[in-house]
């Protein structure tokens, strides 16, 4: 992992999880890798796709294409835009992993509703709301009502 910038290692871990946890058959990301001389970092875009998989799904062949972006990035604004787009695409994949019911509950969380209020509006028990919220938290890797609400608002849920 020394090849990857410390602030970007979570992107690499996430890309591995995408395939090992069968979240998706594709992953793309933008991150920094160490230059060949070991001095400085290069911005890199990579896209990985599941190329083949064994019948028992125990082994996978992943095809990855990477592009050095450093020479084409002449302003911090371009980097920010690329990072925001990368985050938006990642969040879209996460949102698509939610069930309809989980999405509905996340919408109520974004509106500031608590567990009891959500249960009442949806005609389900508090326990069911909590179960859905825990599943949402696990899928999105967000573990507070505030972070769930923020995520939902930022992503237009």
C-alpha cells in the first residue's frame, strides 16, 4: 500500500471490496500513486471491470486500465471537480444498493424524522425502522443519523 497516497488508500480498499463483496462488476476511481523515482505523486484514473469468474465464484480476473492524469491537471479546480465526480459516482453505486424501503426510510431521516415518527408514517414498528436503518448504515458505511441525513441531502434522496 506504500505505492498509494495515504489519503487515497480508502479508494483502493473500496475498489477491492467492490469485487470481493460482489457489490458491482465495475469500479472506477481517481487517486494518487508514487512516482517511479519515489518523489511526488501522480494523479491516476483507473477503471476496473470483472473480466472472468470461476463457476464457484472463488476466483476472479479483473481487468484494470489506468491513466496518468497529472500532466493534464493544471489547476486545483480540475482536481476538485474530478474528485467530486468520483465521489458522486461512488455514492450513486451505494444508493443503487438500497432497497425501495431503505430509500424511503433514508428520505424520512433526511427530513429530520426520528425512529418513532418514521414508524408511525410508514405503518411499521420501531424495530423494523431500526433494522432498516442498521442495514442502510452498513451499506453506506455511515453510522449516525446526522451522517445519514447529510448523505441523503447531498445526494438528492
